[in-house]
C-alpha cells in the first residue's frame, strides 16, 4: 500500500523549488531542490512525476498567490482607476514581501517548460484581474492594441517598478506611485 502524501512535504518541496529557482535558475537540478526541502530526491518524484510537473505546479501556485494578494479587499465600487491602483499596490506589496517568489515566477513565466495547458490555467487564475485591465484598455489609447501586447507592456512597467522599489527602498513609495502613473498614462 502506498504511503499517503504529506502536505507538509509537498509544501517544503514547493518552497525549496522557489528558493532554488530564484537563486540558481530553472536549470538547477532536482537533487538540489530535494536537499533544500530536506527530502530524498526520490521523494520529490513521489510528489511530482517530472521536473516539468514540479515547475508547472509551482507556476500555478505562485500565480494564484499573487492574484489572491492583488484581489484581496478589491473595492467593488468605484472607478476603474481606483481598482487598478488597488491591484497595482497589492501586487507591488506582494512582490516586495516575496522577492524569491517574484524572481521564481518571472523565470517560470518565460520558460518553455510551462505547458500551454498550464498557461491557460494561469490565465483563468488571473481572469478577474484581466477583466479589469481589459476594461481599462478597451476605453483608452491602447484600445486598438492587442490585449497580450498591453499585458506585456504592463509587465515591463511593473517589473521595472519592482526592481527600483527593491534596490531603492528609501524611495519605494515614490517609485510605486511613478510606476502606476506611467502605467495609467499608457493604457487608460
């Protein structure tokens, strides 16, 4: 009879994968992840059949965590700018509080290991955010641009803002505000 899987071990593997990917990149061996998690390499493969399975699961977990943070306490009433500002501030706060997760997610987002099915699931996770962003895009100067192009621009602005906030914490509030202002002018 197979031993039941432990949620604690799975969480340890996911946390270790985040730390290892953030510091060593996606090419880091699973043995390093297992060692960081305090489990045998074979145990890692009990939870995730392949390294690709682990990376895809981690991508979805990090996307979900970031989306949850962005949507937490989202004002239901109010204009789109107020909602976008809330999403922006919450996302920036999540990124600052979870630097390794942010770095790991950024690497996973551009990885060929992430399957189209996983990317589609990630889009579903972000659907509520995407709906708000699409409403802003559809009524702004970027209305004729493709939604994926606008999302790419937004990602670039948010990544640059996060970098400045992390590397210049004394002025992080100023950078956060300037990043949002640039984003809003670009798409709204």
